[in-house]
C-alpha cells in the first residue's frame, strides 16, 4: 500500500518528507508534492515528517480526499522528481 499526498499540501509544499524517503518517490508539482505509487515502498518515513499531516496510506485517505489517490499516480508521472529540501510555498504564513 503506497502513501498518498493529500489536500493539506496544496499551496504549502513542505519538503521535509522528501529528504527521508529512501527510494526518492516524491515528485514536485506546481503547488504540491506527489508520491509515485509504483515506487513507494510503504516504509512510512515520510508521514511523521510532514508538518501539515498531508500524507496517508492509500487505504486510509479520508473520503473527502479520495481523488488524491489517483491524482498522485497521474501527476507523479508528469512532474520532476524531487530529492532535496526546498523552501515551502507557505513559508512565513500563519
């Protein structure tokens, strides 16, 4: 079961999760990150690193965000891989 990045990442895009991923399965979209389900090994290292709690196992994604399961699979194949920490989009906002 791969992990999925959900709505809390939109317009936020913290990358703390990226640096702990042992298989580099994160991809950077314009306003959020995505996890490639074919590459994710379900280690869970990324979950506690996400300060906005945007990452869930695909079977545990809240119903209101279920479309993010398919969105991650689709967008991970269209976006560039990200492996290093970057400044978040929401830095400095409260």
